[in-house]
């Protein structure tokens, strides 16, 4: 796996984690719920991170589809674990199966 792909996957995971807190922090912390407009401003660096992720991913893969599929997979994987860790929502059969499918999608793009 080349350096550009590693950078793209890393940026994708970090961005997905930031998005989780931006969107779901309102369920955990009162300031997040009280200041949605301020929270929406985080969308600017998030958008920039996706632009950079796409640049590295396209350079690494030479195609756009793998980047989109990795973005989907990193979103599912990070969402499952953060939601479990922060909100205590268990991982049921459907969630576990979705997690497995996301991992397979990611692995298919990386091999």
C-alpha cells in the first residue's frame, strides 16, 4: 500500500470521527445542543479535509470509486465504535454484520 493511500485512509477516519462529534455531540453535551450554528462552522475544515483526502486517494488509487467506498467504510467503522463507546449503544447482529461488510469493503479497496 502506498503512502498516499495511507494518508487518505487516515484523513478519512479522522474526519469521520470529527463529524460524529459535530452531529451527535448534542446528544451528550449541552453546549453542543445549545450552539448548533457554531458547531456548523466545523463544516469548513471538514470540507477541506475531504478535499485533501480525495486528492491523496485519487493520487494513490488513480480512480475515484475506491475513495468513495473507503469513505463509506471508515464512516461505518468509526460510527459503530464511537456510538458504542460514548453512548453505550450495543452492537447487535445487524450492526455487527454492517461492521463486517464495511471492513470487507475497505479490505477490497486496499488489496
